[in-house]
């Protein structure tokens, strides 16, 4: 357990240090100007994800030993995250065609899924399961990017999720390598958090959101492969619900879903009168509750606990979405 704790501290220090050094360059070359999607009114530098991803991968990589898992899987994960970071960095500076972004993302996710061992659903043909895993991974990569539209929103999501995964690893429910990666990402996000607190002085940018989505998708899939499928569903349930329901609603309305917008539930909440701290505080509290429910399904793996945890988690998420969608009088 010592290595993951060291990874948290190392990644936090490295992330914060890199941000301090990089921020003047980001102010000069990577300003995010307000647009249809923005919740900010002033141009703000983006690209903090460079520090977050670098710190997370470095901390996990430098502390990784030969007995922490398959080398090919680690290389596919670290290489894939790096490729998505480069893709996001280019897109942050000069927007790329949606088709090109999607093609690169699909290639990265496919390579990562191909590196995995084990099967989640034995009753399903392995090629079918892997194809579904690629689709889920591709959605998760973009989901984190879609939801990164408010100060501290990604911090309020990723910190509880990775913190829970670190705890699960300490309890033996997650292998050593995913535990170490979760620790690195947790520390890197903690190092980033002071710079992104409302009103943010720095944004993640696509350079951070895309690879973070890949890392978290891999972590959750690894948890599911270890028998924690219900926990892997509960941990990101708010993000999944908000992004998926928003996408379906926009498709039904005939909107161009690849264009910038401000119709996510958490974005509508700020329009409807809630403050940014009020929104992210509610999301953080919900994610802590979901982490507790996920832990319960691992500690007491009986079907009544699983059903109750899923039902309660769904009720809590639905309640928060309804609150965000309801206009304040």
C-alpha cells in the first residue's frame, strides 16, 4: 500500500509544480474564450490537463514494478493516454474535425481493449464483449470531455471515483497496477484542484479531459473484471446519467450533438439560479454517496445488497438531476 500513497503525494506535487511553470505559456497560447458552451465570462487559460496527465502517468510509471501487471497493457494505457493528450492539445489550439477526433479515439480505445485479459460476461462471445467495451470506452472518453464545463466539476467527479478505487485496491478488490494508476490520477487532480476552484484560473482542456476519460474507463473495466461490475456502474453513475440523457434529448430535438452547448443538467442548474459551488458541492456529495454504495456491494456481495444499492443510487442521481433541471422561482 506504500507505493500508491507515495504516488498520490508525488503526482499532487508534480501536477501543481508543472501548472505553475506552464501557466504563463498557457495564458499566451491557449486561452479559452467564452462560447456557446462556456460557463465563464472572461478568457481563461486551458491546458492544465498537460500537468495532470503527465503527473498521473509519471507517478504510476516510476513506481510501477515488473510484478504489477502485463507490460503490454501498461504500454497500451500510457501510450493511449499520451496520444489522446496530444490530440486534445491540438484541438484546444486549433479545432479538429469531429470525424478525425473520433477515429483517433476509436483506435486508441480498441488497442487498449485488445491488451486486456479476462472476460466480464462469460455467457457473451468474447468478440461481442470486446466490441461493446470499445463502444463504452469511446463514450467514456467523450463523456468526461462533455461534462468538463464548470469550475471544479471534473474534480468533484474524479477525486471521489479515484479515491474509492484506491480504497478498493487497499482492501484487495482491485489489482496492484490499477490501484497505482488510480492513486496517480487522484494525486494529479488534487494538485490541479486549487487552480480550478471557482472562479477558475485554469481549465483542464481537451488535453486533460480525453486521456482522463480513458484512464477512468480502464480503471472501471478492471474493477468490473475483478467482480465489481455493480461498483463500476455506481461510481460514475451521475456522469453517465447527465451526459447520456442530455445526448438523447439533443438527438430527439434534432440538434447537432457535436456542436458546443449548455444544456447539460449541471449547466442548466447555474442558469436556473444555483451557484457554481452549489452545483459542484451537490455533485461531490452525491459521488461520495455513490462511492459508499459501491463499497457496500463489494463488502457484502449478495443480490439484495446489489439491488438495493443500484436502486438507491438511481434514486439519488435522479433526484439531483431533477433538482438541477428545476427552475428556481
